[in-house]
């Protein structure tokens, strides 16, 4: 894994690459005034609501809320990871991607030996399945589960033979190799320090591949009486079970355009379904589905179906999956739940009923909305006012986790229908309280102000026209926690003065992965309703309002302190200065 890509290179890349060219090569755009439009590629629609701004280098869909830069588009549309998207754009621009050394990312020189060793281990296990004298019971087990040699080869299934040191003897030829065996968890150091022993012994071996097809770990299914029944590789520099999904690489390789992914609980379930030509199943690695799993899945497909046993434990696991899914369910993404008959798993059921009947069950899986409301209602008496009130109380925090979207509004309306209450009032109770927007001095100013505070308005203006920051000599305020957003506004102005010439898309990439990115992306879509505004004067006016807010909040804080204790000399002087400034006015 290479080091971190320098931010300065990303800035340069996004000034050289035109987002219109990137998107138009994949989605046909039509000129519409100063922007370009198309039907959104991220959800189904008949009337175009997907807009691309060449000036801002930013796209936004008014239907599903999808938005971002050229990098974001490739990540969403082509299902790329961030480094892949940057590499793709760099190739288009004829640039070579540099990498920083000494970053918090593990350098290639450190991890590559681990990948090489894990691949060698996968080959070793496959060879043992073919040639080891005791491999017959492993082969018999796989045949009894209905697997052909073709499917076993597609998933690179192998065999870890009985014995304490088969793998360590085969691959631990030198000190560096032995250290890598320990670091990747293939062998375990003895407590007394006398040596190591193989982690996987007398087990069917399922290699776990990352998105690039590299072996990053193993899952082992016991053949004898040892415990645990399933054993996974431990976390390492190249393997993180909260991010990887067994079978995802194989699914993307087998199906050219995936539309749906089925999440099951075990390796054998994935492989058995593939044996019946159901090639879109994946399994988590001994953990519940994480937000990282879900983001990776939804970058690949619009629909995720979770498959669980129909018993109490299965439904409890399904509910945990639902809770983790809610925050990532923006418009265009769908989640369903398939509950199997008691005593069945995907492996046994597909062998009983066949591919067609099994896929009919997948198609008829319960939508997340039905599962959520049915689950809550089953524990309450919704025929009574008290029961419906409790339903609302229990559903509100769940619906509040949903991103702002059409789906969220429809879920609120569904809850209101069940509870026999007003959806507008219910929606208001889900939203956090906002301060009222300051009164506009003129019609022009009102048209220019997109937010609910001068801080938001100033940020939106700078995202709309970044060059405005070049004329700012000094901000008339200091960032203060009591006035939310002042730290972000200050940081934005400093960035634009330090790196003049950035377009909106390049600016947004500076906040990728940070909490503030969500707010910036929303504000980046704003544009003035009135043409020919004096935006520089408007920005200065907003800065003055922010400064006034900061002053008022600091005065209030000092006066509150004075009620609790005597102010020191420095605080008294500060309060006097602030009161005089307020009396003098702007």
C-alpha cells in the first residue's frame, strides 16, 4: 500500500480535469444555461434533476441528494475506492500520482511481504487439498456439501492438514518470513517462547480477498472435533474484518453488472449459493455488518438483502443490521430482509428448493420499512392511543438516523399513518431546533443568503465564488466555540488565501472524511437568485454580522462569569472594550 496522496496533487488534479468530461463519458449530459443536466445515474427518474456545474466542478442531484466532485463521482458510479479514482483521473490528465512517505498509511515496503506470504499460504493450502495423504476427508466433506471442483477452484478453497508446523516449515524459511507468519496470524507464538505453531490445523481453508483480489486472511472450517467451528485470521496490517467481506471480489468478478447483493452468515453459504449459480452472495467475517461494510456494498449495488435465520437470534441479528444500515440509506439505496425457515441456512435451503425458488424468496424479502414498523408494532398495542404514542417514541430516534432524503420523509409519513397523527408535526419533532434567520436588509441580501446564520451564508458565498477570499485582509472576528461554524469559516478563508485558484470541487476534497464535509457539500449547491449582486460587499456585511455575534456571545459569557465570581483585571478591561464597541455600533 503506497503512502498518502499529497493534498496539493489532488488540488492540481481537480483544476486540470473537467468534471463535465468525466461524467459525460459515462452519462449523457445536456447543456442547460450555465450548467449541464441529465437523468440521475444513482436513482431512477424520468425528469432530469442531476446537475453538473463546470464552474464549481461539482455535481448535485435534487432528487436523491447525490453530490460531490469528479473523484466522488468515480467512487460512486464506478464503485472505486479513493486511490483508484485519483489514479483514474490522473491517467486522464497525463499525470503520475505521487505518494508521501512517513504518513500514517503503512508503506508498500512493509505490507507487500505480507501479501506475498498470504498468497503463498493460499497456494500451499490448495496444494494440500490436492495431494496431502489426509486430504480425503476434506474432499469428501466438500463433495457431501455438493461442491464441484470448478467452484472450489473459483474460491481457491484449500486444506490445512493436521499437525502443528506444516505451514511454518513450508514458508518460514528465514527470519523475515517467520516474522511475517506471526504478524499475519498464520502462526502463533508459544507462551513459553519456545517457537511457533500453525493457527489453522485440520480445517477447510477459505481465502479472504480484498477488493483487488489480494489474499488478506483466511477462514477455516474445522473437520474434526476442535473448536471453534469457524476460525478467522486475526486483525493485521492488511486484514480488517470490519471492512472486508468474503465473496465480494468473487461476486464482482462473476457478474459484470451487479444489481443486488445477498449478505449471509457463513463462508459455506456463499460457496454453496455460487454452486447453484447465485453469484452475488457475501458473508461478514464473524462480526455484525459494519458501516464500512455497508458503504462498500452500496458503492457496488443499489440493493442489499440481509439473510438470517427466522428464530429469535436471527431476528435480533437482523435488527442490529437494520440499525447500522439506517445512517447510509440515502435515496437510491434499498435494504431488505430475508428470514429463512427454522433449522435452515442458505446452503441447506438452496439444495432443497433449487435456484429459482430460492431467488423468488430473495425477490420477496421484507423491505426495511416493513421490518422496522412491524417489529416495533409487534411489541405494542397500536389500537390504543398509548400504544401508538409509544410507537412514535420508539421510532423517532431510528428515523432521525436516516439522511435527509425523500425516503426519510416517506418513512415519517408512514409512521404518521400508523400512529394516526400529522406527518408535518411529526417531521418537525424529528428535526433539531434551528435559530431563526436574521432579517434581510434588502431584497438583494435576502436572495443572496442561503443559510440560517451569517456564518453559513459566508461559507456558501466563498464556495460559490472562492476568489472573494483574496480581498479579505483580516477577519473582524476570532473563531469561538459559542458561535458554531466560526472555526470552519476561518479555516476556509485561510485555505483560499493560501491556495488561490481552487475551484469548489478542489475545496471540498480538503474536507473529505471530516464531519464538516457534509455541511460544506450542502452549501456548495447554493447560487444567488438575483444576478449581478455585489458579492464582495455582501461577504463583508456577513463578516460584520459574525463579528457582532461573537462580540455579543463573549459579553454574555463575561457577564455570566461576573455573577458567579469577581472578574479579574484582564476580563474587566475586555468587557469594557466590548461594551464600548457595541455602543459605537458598526
